[in-house]
């Protein structure tokens, strides 16, 4: 089974572009423009140069010795937390700003949850000298205060969104409203594999550098270019898409994704879209959506600001339906414990989003020879306060 998206932007029957009439032309223009631009030598040369010299790629593939011993496998961590700005998000932002400039756009808008995509967008806009405005739910503005100040330092205007439950989904809606008002000069920088076609495909392609590197790094380290397992967290799905992109058609590789269970999938306080969602349309694409019987979007709930999205990228909805991805729900307490565990055992403080992936290790059983690659999508500096507030969930690691 290959990574496939058809010319109308469908992954199986998920995806497409369901946009208001006012945005039809800008979305259509982007659909026409993106492939010729990003496949051009001029674009690829500039993109790869910036990934190397500005982002600091390749990101290391690190053998986690103590965690390997604990979980009875050969565990390698793909260290996206070591990228400039501290997460995988910048891989996509650099590519999309280069695309926007080549399309003649003079203003960039973006939504952000944990603030990592917002910081990465503001960073690249500062580098490229282009106007930048970020939409962020007021709830997230409060819990990710440091990232908000970083964006402002970088020259971005941050708009706290006060509709809905004031988190990521509401920030997306507000950004789309702004785009409707300024379609001509504005480029909407979607941060995940969601939104109308061609965004899920653009973001997956920009993040595919993660699995491209995993292939040659594994070959260098163990003499073969594939693992037995790939593990990543999934919200909208960009770091997961990047982690699995070059392995989707390799049946030797098991794909395990961890979504945010919140207080549990049997409660109203969850963000586990694969477990709790039904087919619907969210932010311009058909996918699985957490919604009421009459189609109203439900509020997503999780301790992780980067995973509290009530939908999931159409690519992942399709891969899960076809049985290619196994998706586990990881609850708040399991993620906090796993974050502390990685901190104490390997000296790596992961973002709470990434800690959901670490928590998946406990839910799987491995053979000692199994090679497991887990993507640490971001660093945990932004989450220190949340970790400290929830020390009670860290069990033996919380006694300090």
C-alpha cells in the first residue's frame, strides 16, 4: 500500500476541499501551483540548504540504552526536539513560506495550539522578512505563555481567540475567517496534515524528511534501512505523517500512533478522534471528527495543547481504516508519567505531545531484537509548568 492522494485531494474517501465560495479561487490557485513549485530544482536547493544550515538537520537518531533495556527492544529516538525552535514544525514552515513567496503572497497567517507551529512560523517569517499573524486559543495563550512571548519577540502579532473552548480548533476557525477577508495577499500556513486539499499533502511532503533521514540513519547504525516499529504521537498528524511517509508501503514496518485520551475515551474529556470520532467535515476536509449526533463539533480535551484537535488528518483516517496504522489512546496521567520516565532515564525532557508516544511503549510487547524508532516531536521546555503541576501523576518520579 503506497502513500496516495488523488488529484482531488482524497486519501480513500477522506480529504477533499470543502471551502466557502470566497476561498474557492485561492485554494484552487494553491492546488495548481504547489507541485510545480516544490518539485522545482530552485525550490529544492533553497529548502534543503535551509534545513541543513538553519534548522540543523539531519536530526540525530539516538539509541536509548536504558529505555531499550526496560522495554526489551532496540529503541532509537528520532530527535526532532533538537531542531531550531525545538520541534518538527519548522520543517513544514520553511517549505510553505518559500512556496508562499514564490506565489507572490506578502502576509502569512497561522493557527497554533502548543505554540510550536506559531513559533516556527514567526521564526521563518522573521528570517524571510514577511508579515506574520498567529491565531491561538486564549486557553492555550495562558498555558503556553513562553511560546506566546517568543512569537511576539520574533515580530508576529498574536491574536488570542475567545470563541468555543478557546483552543486549537477555534484558532483554526478564526484563521480561516481571516483568510476569507484577505484572500488575495494572504497565505494560510496550515501546521498539520489537515485542512482542505492540498494542505494535507503539502504538510506530509514537507515533513517526509523525517522518515527519509531515518532510512539512511538506520542503514548506517544497524545495516538495514527499516525498523520493526515506528511510533509517533498524533493530533492533526504532521509529525506522524513525516515519521511514516517513506514506510507506508513497507509491510515489514508496524506503525503505532498515540492519540490523546485525555481523562479516558469513555469520558467526555478526550481528544481521541480515531476512537471517538465519526465521519464528517472539519476545516475544509472530510475526516473522522468528534461531533454530536447532529454534526456539531465537540470540544477536544487533553493536557497536551498540541493534540487537542477534534479531528485528524484525512491521511491517518484512511490508513487506520485500511488497517495500516494502529492507534492507541494515551491518557493524561500516562503521558505525564512517560515524560518523567524519559527525563529520568535518558536525560531528555520531551514535549507532552511526544510523551504520549513514549507512553505507547508500555502498551506494546516487543521481542529483544525488535528495532523501534520513536519520534520525539518536540522538547518539553514549554511544558515544565504543566509537568510540575501534575507531579502526582509521575508516581515514583514525582518525589522531589
